[in-house]
C-alpha cells in the first residue's frame, strides 16, 4: 500500500543528504540577511525544535562531525517539551556547545499578537528569557527567530529584522533562496534530494528534528513514541524521587513496584504505567506475555549454556505455536522444581490466572476487579522470582537428554523432540502433536540438506 510506505526520514539518510549538500555549498547562518551581496552561493540548515530536543542533539552531532554549522530554534511555549526542564536545558546547551546557532522559535498566537509593534516587544522578551535560560555568552546570544505555526499575520511580517533579530521568513529569503521543509513529517514543497537536483545557487532546508529518528517510522508513530517516552521518564523521576526521600509510592498494589521498575527498566515501568492509567485488563494480559517471555528466555539460556543447543533450534521446536507448550511447565521439568517452587504460589492458582487470561482474550466478563488485581500482582511477583537476579534457577540438575536415533535431523532437535515425547504428560502436551512436529522438522531438515 502506498500510504504505508515510509519516506526515508532516518539519521543515516539525514547524514547522506547533508554530506551531499556540504560538498556543493558553503553552509552559513542567517547573517546572510545583514549583507546580501556578501553571499552569492550558500546553504542554510535550520531546525525548528517543535517536539524533540533529544533528536535535535542527534542531528547536531551529525552536523558537527561533518563540520556543518546550522541553526536550532527553541520554542518557549510549546506543549511537547519545556526548555525550563533541567534535562532539556542541558540538551539545548550541548547543541550550542557544538558551535551551532541558537535562535528563537516564536509563537505569535500564544501572545495574541496582531501588529508589528507588539511583535517586537514579545520577541525581545522571549529572546531575553532564552539568553538567560541557556546562559549564552554575548557572542553566542540569540540573533534570529522563526515563526511557529504561521498565521496570515505572521506571513505578512517580511522585514529582515524585528527587535534586532533576523527573520527566517524575511522577503529576501523568500524571493532569493530555494526552500524546502519537512513539516508534519513529509516534504512540503519538494524533497531535499529534489532541491539538490535542481542545483540552485542558494538554498534553505528546514527540518523539525522529531521526524529524523534512528529507525524510520510514520510521523504519527514518532509523535506517540516521543510522548510515551517523555511520560515514562517523568514517571521514573517521580518514583525515584519518592524512593530517595524514603516516602511511600501509594499505588493500590501490594507488590514492591519500585523494584519491578528497577529489575526491568523499560518494560517494567511501561507495564506499571499501563495498570495505573486504568488499562487493567490490558496490563494483566501484557504481564502474562511478559511472564511467558521471561520463562522462554530462561529456557533458551538453559539450552544454550547447559546443553549447548542453539537458540534457533529451541525456538523452532519449543515455540512452535501448534505445540502449545507452556514454558513454565518446561522450566519446572528441566530444573526439577515444582511449579509452586518456581512461582511462589500453588499450581492451582497458576491455572486460575491462566483462566483469567483466557476469559479476557475471548472477551468474556467475569473477572472481578479484585481477582484481576490479585492475578496481576502474583504474575509480577513470579516474574521477579524468575528474573536473572533471582537465584532460584542457578543450578539445574538431573537433566539427561535422551540418546538420538536417525540421521536426517540435527542431533539437538532430535534430542529435544524425544525429550518432549518422554515428558508429554508432565508438560501437558499431546503425543500426536509432538510426533507431527517431529515429522515436519525431519521433512524440513531433508529439504534444506540436513544439519
Ligand atoms: Zn514550529
């Protein structure tokens, strides 16, 4: 589908396009507005930071490596970041330390401005705030501005300077410099590559750093991912603050939440936030997947280090969806520990948790709020016990892989299949399914020429 096609907005493409441009043009700043005749051929690289100072820093680093000076404009009144936040302020200062120009990204609508005299006053005020905020030395102070979310009024402001600051939308630039912009995550006028192909003498490329990520994605995905990670880091600093101050973090749950976030820094916090935001069924189902992933991770570790069986073989057999292997039962068999010992609660409780999962997956009601909460807490507790940090599974014992017959299939895979057959009752598996899986594996092994 055309609509699903990504546009190539990632950091390696950014580096490529910039390198092509640097080879053809001297990169300059908005000082071209002070003396038009001094600059006949040039490129201006400008970044309006609407959402992501972190991505802006990533671009600043690439530019510094290529010896490019560009201009970053900072928004004081945006909703996606605040330059007053300590971490954001540091990012912006770091960008300036690379030698890039810092400008003002100005939202006239925020001030309700409709005439040029008020415009000058407000720009002067915001530029003063930004200079003080970033502690910019006299030689590096804000000397230019660009409009954020242009309006008919701001489009009519075409003078070279307002309040002594250079205007990125000045008439001179509009009339003499070829321009393109990645507003909203796609090229508005022409692509950067097309602009280079046209070979004009003077160019201005405007990017919004939030669109240029390590891996490309659709613009809305980038916005949501930015918002989620911003929310998560705010939550983490909140819970860390309480922890350091030895204060309670009252969540309504009885499990030590702070530890879970520490144990699994990204997933743990994401899961807890989902629950606390009120998405309880989703959080419970996610916790179940998380729990199963943790079991599978331990299984793979066991096979890799204890049995020298490759992860790919284990994946191909034990994770085959037709087998429906409960990885917890496999762990229990391999480590010769009961399910209760592994989980810290009885097998019948585990079966009840699985019934809750099945009911939710199939859209049935009947799992009460209290039951869901208990199941969620027990799962989180079990994941903690099965974590790498837990010492429960350090010493597997008594595992004897069975001797193999036949030569068509790898020894590893054959051995695994025979082990499954021998333990099918304990693993709650159908013997017929294991045999069918074995047949398929053998056919596959013959097809690809064995191991
Ligand atoms: Zn903007």
